[in-house]
C-alpha cells in the first residue's frame, strides 16, 4: 500500500489485524443515525458492529449530518463508510477499522434519500446524537420551542423539515399513512430522561399539525432512554498523521477516544434491535439512575473543569486535573455536593465511580480540549449542574463548589482568559449571554442579570436567595484570581 492511498474496502484484507473480526457480511441498513459526529462513530457504531458479529442481523447504519457538512459525507463515502477508531489509553494505542457505517447523507442535499430510508420498513431504529440544542426544546415547558424560527419554518413546510422534531414527525407521519410500523427513536444525547424529553418535543410538534398523529405517536412509537458514555475528543491533524503511519493508508475521518465505554439502554424496541447486550451494553428497565449519575458526576465536573480551565489557562482536561487543587476541588464537589443527591441501585458504588472518573480525566494521551467541552453552556449547565443545585437547595444543603462552577461560566462568557487572551464563545445563545456578561458593572448586576435569563435559570432557582448569595461569593473569589479561588474552594469545609 502506498501512503497516498485512502482507506477503502479493498484494504480490508491487508488491515485484518485492525478489524474486530475477519468474518463479516455486509449488512443492509437497519439504523438511521442523525448527527454523525465522532461520538456515535466511537460508541454506538462499534457496539452495533460487535452485536452483528456476535448475533447477526441487518443493522448497517446510515449516518446523517444535519449541518449540510458535505465534506464529512464525501470523505466517509470515499472511504466506503470505513474509518478508524483510535483508542488512546495508559497502556498504549489500539486502532480498529470500523465497518457498520454503510452510507452517509448530508441534509438538506440528500433529503429524498433520507426520507426513502426513513419510510423503509427495514429501518427499525432512528438514533440521535444531535447535542442538546438539536432538540429545539423550550426549557420551561419541555415542549418544542414554538418561538424557534426553524421550528416555525418546519411547521409551515413539513416537506422541507430541517429540524430534528420536524424530520422525525414528517417521517413518522409518512409511515402512519403508508401503514408501516414505526421505527423506535433512540436519543443518545446527554439530556436527563432523554427518551421522554425527545418524545415530548416530537409529540408537541406533531400535535400542532394533527392531533390524531400526536395520539398515534403516543401509543405506537417507543422512545427508550439511554445513558451513553465514552470520552471522544475532536479529530486533529495529528490524529490523521498518526493513522497514516499506523495503517499505511490515509483516513480523513479517524476518531480518537478513551478505552472506557458504557451504554445503558431501556429495553423498549418493538421493531427489534441489535443484540447489544451480547457485547457489554446493559439493557435495563429504568435508565434514569444511571443517566442522572453520569450527567451530575461526569458531565458536571467536565463543565466545571472546562470553564475554570478556560479562565486559568489549562488547555486539556488532563492538564486541568494535574493541577492538584483543581483535582481536589472536583473530588470534593463529587463527594460532598453531588453524590449525596443521587439515588442509585445499591450495586452502583458512587465513590468508585468518582475515582474511576478522575483516572479517566488524567489520561494524558487523550488531549481532550477544554474549549470543546466549554461549548453550549446554556444548554449543558441546566441538566448537568443546575439540577443538582436544585436538589441541594431542596435539602437545605450547601453547594458552594457548584456555585463556583456556574460563576466561572458567567466570567467565561466575557470571552477573555485571565491572561487577557481572547477566545470565541460557541453557544446558540452566545450573543445575548456575552452582552449580559460584558455589560454588567459589578458582581451583583452580573448575577441578577444572569439569574433573570429564563432559558437557563427556572424561576424556582432564580428566586432562591441562597443561590444568589453563593454565586456572589464565588464571583468575588474569582475576581481575586482564578487559581486562588480554586485553591480556596478545594479546601472549603
Ligand atoms: C463532554 C461530553 O463535551 C462535553 O460536554 O462533557 O461530551 C463527555 O465527554 C461525554 O458525555 C462522555 O461520555
């Protein structure tokens, strides 16, 4: 193989050592996945390939990018849907060439093909990793956000739907009209009760168009919840170069990730599913305790590390936790402020979970950039941190470190690190949030204006004097220097 050649099916024989198994039948497409980012390709796509190897089934995947990213589609299609998953752990690197992805589409260009697949009874699952903002959810009611212009567009022109609720409603409507049983809708995003949350969004969208369609969705369509976990950074040029030398062919779309992975799934798939349980996924009746534990422990500490690091100048999560006071801070945050709010089965050892998280964060080979995690705070912080603050307030318990995390996000929104270095804020509400953060003259104004921001803070929290006071203390501590605030909060009683 020459170094100029690009990964394709003709290389599979030579790359045998990097395949999960040499045996393979090309599966028909059984899953359409919306949001074909790195996470899906390092997580559900691998579980699905392994499940097919273990138990068969036609569960090939058609991945869809909703942002019109034809570059990604073209790169993956030029590679016959193949790509490498590069697990970077303390024990070294393991490269697997993944094969379950059969086709990639880019909306809006491939609309006809997407709807052809969504109407095909062979497609029995539509799964999603579209990030929090992809749900177009009204944070207060949980319904679809009827004020969102894209939602308004899709309600008026369903045939041109481009939002997630619009696409799913249009596809389900077509199935109902054709007498085809519905597909199962599987949300794999970091939202609490993700299945139920997605169902409410789709149902409320459909109800605006046709009450009987909404009733049919209620009765006929399953939206199981899931907890997905694997740390999957964005791909860099260094990843591409490393793959070229490891495989001897170039791969434009490799996915770096940690060795750890976990998938807990509510087992409600009326139209069938891959045998994921045969390859390590946990199929359970109620995923909520796992999902909430992961959001509040992992994702919350990730966001905390990200905002404090953006201000203090740590580039990656492993850099952040190698700063001892910061590690102590999130250790204490998990032990004293988060774990006591969690109600998990007796077999779930929260302290062992905490320790395993800290070990995963310390993985220096992963280079998970804090800037990546810092994106979309307005969408991420309510389920990750504000829900825990609500629980602590309800119990009359302190939550100083959680308040520090929120305060560091407020300061982050000014767009400037402590060193003076500027960065770009990526958030669907960035303009309005940045305006509040930069216009406030002092800590009190900042806290009051932010607490008044209804898309993020529900009234019940905004009106809590204990939250306002804790945020003010945290902001004043940060004004005295980010590292000294970290040190002070690490050792608080
Ligand atoms: C991270 C998550 O980017 C983020 O906000 O917290 O993507 C995290 O890495 C995954 O949820 C881990 O499973």
